[in-house]
């Protein structure tokens, strides 16, 4: 047995960790070394407020989040049982007021998360030493605050955070870098028959880039491509990573470039967690329930375990519970592949009685769920494995607000409508898809964005606030093209007033 790693845990918790780690590896889970730390409720609330990284840069929003979490715990409205971060080694935090049964459950749950972090494809390109990187970010931002003032730096971070969701979630997997982009790589041709050239640049670490490849040297060696009307066109094709485009082309000071690159790095680090919330929580829940019910429960633990599991898996019409949906889908996949309820023969069978009793004794369930854990995210997970039989068995329905009655009501129990609604909410994490269409709009260096309309209109207030913050970063008028009431509208902000036109 591999010896567990701990941070001054009591002897009985070390023994529990050793047992949970043994059974996790026994079932085939593969995870980074895991460090458990025992903290009190206030410490856990503070760590959770920082997203699991206590050495992260200072910002007022973390204080607001701490107040919310601490008051929720004090008033009995919520309780954080565990917190684990994607890192090598993985760091996990245990609440000291938990019972021993809770600690068993939490440790088994954590090992499920750690296995998912290490093996899921969508986490493969994340920084596995992010806890060190976050500490570096914090130190650099604190130095900027000392030099330029806390309010100046915090207000700039506010503007950056307003567009931190406007990134390309698929960039790490299609050859578009998630590191700081090449600000200076515009093609140049010295003659019509010569191939494009790029400005000479030297390899450099991110924090040394402004010094190794200064703007004046590299920019003087290049010129931007031109389009038919003679004006520079950047980007040549619509660009989905709005944050990266602003970082690349906005007239920012060196310290502002550095801060924005940190915000962007963290946005790409956290993106896979949003993309796999249902799967990640479902996978961890599957394994804590498997390990606990077969190996971890004493007679005295049963009531506590059942009570806390029922609370974690409880569902309500107004809220999708990722724990419940995820674990039930994994169990359904395992059962279907164990009984052979897949493939062309099963799909072609239209006899409901025969389908209900279908059993080829394939025994492939455990192998299949490990495969699913490795290659899918929430969107493909739901699209591939949410079936009509599953919806009927779990009585799923779509739920929404009825403006005529002023109440939330069941909209539909139809399978296609339920699945469509789920997929719609999971696409791009449920956020609008925005592209940079032109960074030199009207040949005046104005920023023109395009909202790829998918049936949901932009929230007017959010859009206007984002345009204001974008203007602070871009320093010139900004525009966004969208759809309202089936008509194209362009919302613009020039630094003074907002205008809408169609």
C-alpha cells in the first residue's frame, strides 16, 4: 500500500486516509499524491473564497465571498464539507467539526475528484502547479499595488474580470495557445512574390516578454495586412478569445499587460471545472458511495452517512443538482453496458418488453464509465448518454418562468425538449458566445464584437456594463452586434454615452 500524505492530521484521520486511499486504488482510481489539511470553518470559508488558493492575489470580491460563506455557515444555511483543487500534488481541506463518518465520506469523495482531474482530457492542458503560479500572481499584483496604488490596480482588475468569461474554451485543444499571445506577429511581404515574414522575436518567459521583446523593437519591424478597402484588418477571421485579443492589441501599459495575462491564465485554468461540473461531481459521488457502502461504514455511521448523502443529492425544480444527475447517469451507463443495452441491435429493437429485459451479460459497465470519465465533458456527456428511458425513470422535466402567471412552472415533459434545454444551458457554460469581428472598425481602431445569437438575447444591463469596462481597456469606442426581437441591433459606447441602432 502506498503511504498516504498528510499535513499534521490526527492519527485516526491518517488511518482513515490510508484506508480510503487503499480502496480507491483497489477500484482502479489513479490520482496525484493528495495532501489533506484540517482547518476550522473560518479558515475553510477563507480558502473557498479564494477559489481554493489562499495565496491568491488580494481583491475585494474575495472578501465579499468570504462574508457570504462565513455568514451562511454561522446561520446554518450552508456548510462546506470539503474543498479540493486540481494540482500536483492535489490539496484537499477537511472541516475540523466534521464527524469521523463525514471525514471518511469526504476523503473517498476527494479521491474521486483527484482521479478525474488527473485523467479527464479537458484537464490535460491545465497547469498542474497552479498553486505556485497563483502565489506568483499574488506577489506580482501586490508589488503593483504598492507601486501604483491599491485602488488603481483593483479597479483595473475589475475591468479585466468583467470579460474573463470571454475566452475560447476550445483553444487549448485546437492549436491556439492559452499562454500570453504573440502581440507582434503581423505578416509582412517585401515583394508580391515573396512569402510573409514575421518580426524576429526571442524566446522568453511570460513575465520577461516586455523586456526581451519590447514593443518598439518588434512593432517597428512589422506592418498589418490590408484588406480590399485599404484599411488594416485585425483579426483576419472572427476571433473568439476576446480577452486574448484585447491583451494582444489594446494600448496597455506593461503592468496592465501583466495583470491581464494573469487573469486570462486563471480563466483558462478554471474553465474545465465549469465544463465538467456534472461529470466531476457525479464521478466523485459514485466512488464515495461505492467505497463507503462496501468498505467504509460502521453501524454507528449509517444514519449520519445516509442523512448527509440525501442532502447532497436532493433536487428541486428550480435547480439542477450536478451531484444527482451525474451519479445517476454514471450508474445508468454502467448498468446498460453490463447488460449489453447498447449498439445497433438494441437500438433497432422496438419491443418495449424485450428492451426492458435485455441482457447479453456483456459485463462492460466498469470499463465504460472509466472511458467516459476520460474523454467527455458535460455537454457531450449529456448529449451522448441522456436517454428517453433515463428521463422517464427519473421523471425529468423542463422548468421555467411563465410571465403570464408570474410563476415558475413545468414547461414540458417531452424528452427532446428536456435534452434541448439541458444542452442549451451547458453550451459555452450557459454564457453568450461573443466574437471579435473587427479590431479596426471604421478604420479608427474601434472594437466591434459580434454576439452569435442562439435563441437567447443578451441581458441589456450586463451587456452595457461590459461595454463600459471594455472601453476602459480598449480606450476607443466599442460596439457589439446582437439580435433583439428578431432584428439586428448594434449597441455602442464611446466613453460618454450608450447608443443602440438597428
